[in-house]
C-alpha cells in the first residue's frame, strides 16, 4: 500500500533500525520504546491488522510467529521472558494500519497492561 508507513519501511523508502529480516518478515526497533527491548515484527505482505487475517494468510502468519523466538534469542530476552502484543483498531491503540507484533522485554513487565 503506497501510503502505509510500514510498507515504506519494507521498501527501504524510510530507514529503520533492523534487527531481523528475511523474505517474509521484517523486525526493527520501536522509535518510542516502552522497555529496554521493544521491537516491531511485521509481515512484508500488507495486512491491515490481526482482525483482517483470513485463512489464506495462515502460511504468512505461521512464518511471522516462527521468527519471534529467533528474534527473542538474538536480543537475549529468550531466557527471562518477554511479551508479544498486537494492537487492533482505535480502542486497541493500533497506530499503523499494518499487522505488527510488539516484542517487549528486558525488564519485569507489569499486569494488567492497560
């Protein structure tokens, strides 16, 4: 999508602090981190949000999820734990209309989150 911020990141039109990239997935540091480690993981295929995922997206979602442990290990948060969150819609605080997961860790996280 031409006006999607994350699609522009994927295309290299906007720089990002990449921590992982393959043919299907891009992960980069959040520009407003909420913890010592705060990375966004996005599919290179544009999908508006988790609400827009269809059965046809199952392979893409599987690949996306399968990269999360790899990224967590590379960021050295796999042993102590971390949180994976996706925001959906206005009430869910989704600010970019492109499916993305936040990997948040590097400290003890509180609950409830919101």
